[in-house]
């Protein structure tokens, strides 16, 4: 604090201005300070380097769907079925996550339209226990797929996860075949299943529904993989290439169909739905 500011603060007739703590955001990629309002207006994409920041479920749904979408009911599942405890009780971890979130778990789905095309969109929120896939996520994914089947429309899953939720053990891993079956049912019904891979999408989510779409879209520089780079390097005992497990590398090697900037995502989805959505009989 400068001497001028100290003198100013001591003057009783000069009003003191409070600076909000969230006025600026530091980009984790380029380390530049960005005005928070400019950052949000730019869809949480750094205007200096183009880094795509992580965003919550409600924000994502509002960016992708037209106004007037309807949230699907959150599933009710058995909480803490294994009475798991590590450094903390699993029940306490869930309470802490819910205190910071508007939703009871990491997967939120809604029905609505994308530029007039009917769709069900499910979003994983990485801020809720790293978007980990437990019974609630599995149920929410399957319920959203069921809603798409009933409405005879496309299902879009926007993924962001650290993998399966270890606190639920085998019950978490069971969500992999459950969600896989639902993607198969969508294919049998001739309904599009589109996956949008965001940073990061890893573990059991990548090993199940995240890689079973008809079309795979990735956000720029998103981390997408199963095991971590360090684990892979120690296993194969070779240095991995630069950019390994990043969206652009996977696109170059045929693992994803396209890398799309967040500003273009809604229009890209609308175009795909126009091509892929089932047509009414003439």
C-alpha cells in the first residue's frame, strides 16, 4: 500500500471503495490476468491465449440449449453404500461438494432444443468431486438416454471426469456396462448419440460412454485419455510424444472427429442434428 493510499484511507470525508475479490481471473494457461466480466462474456475462454476454462453444468446447458429448456429430475440413489472412509468420510465429501453446487451430483441433464432441433443434453461437472462417475451419475446418464428414446430425439453427452468414483467401489464400475447398454439402445432406435469431450475426460468415463458416440467433438487442448501419462510412460518405458492425450493429437490420429471452439459448439451441434436427426415419413 502506497503512502498516498494510506493518507487517503485516513481521511474521514473520502469514501472508501471496496474492490471485489473476483474482479480478475488468472488464466491457468498463459498466466495473464483477465477481467472477470470479459472472461465470462467470452464463454470462459481466455481472450489472450484461447484457453478453454472449465465451466459448470448450468452454464454449459445455457450455452448449448435454446432458452426454455427443462431440467430432468435428479435420480435418488443409495448414498455411501460401502460406508467408505479415507482421510474423510465419503458422506462428508458429498456434503462439501453439494454445498458448492446447485445440483446433488456430478451429472445434470435437460431436454430442450438446439436452434430448433429437439435434443436431450447431459453435462458432467468436474467441480463436483472431479466429475467422478458413481451410481448417481450412472442413473442420471441412463435416465437422460431413456428420455431421448421416449422423445425420439438426439442425446448429447458433454463429459468432464476424473474417472470412476473410488468411494463406491464395484458399484461405480458397474455404471460402465450400464451406460454402454443405453448407448446401444440409442443406436438400435436410430437416434444420434453425440459426445462432446471437455477438459479433462479420463478413466472409466473414457472407457465407456465417452468413446461410444456416433460423433466425437473435443474442445481445444482438452485432456482425453484413460490412464495418466506418467503411468503410461512407466509401463511402456518410452517417452510420449508432445501433446499426447490432447484433443488436437487425438484428432490427428483419428480418435476424435473434430476439435471445435466453444463459440462454435452450438452451431456445430445444430448442423449435426440437422444431418443425423431422424426424419418424419413423407
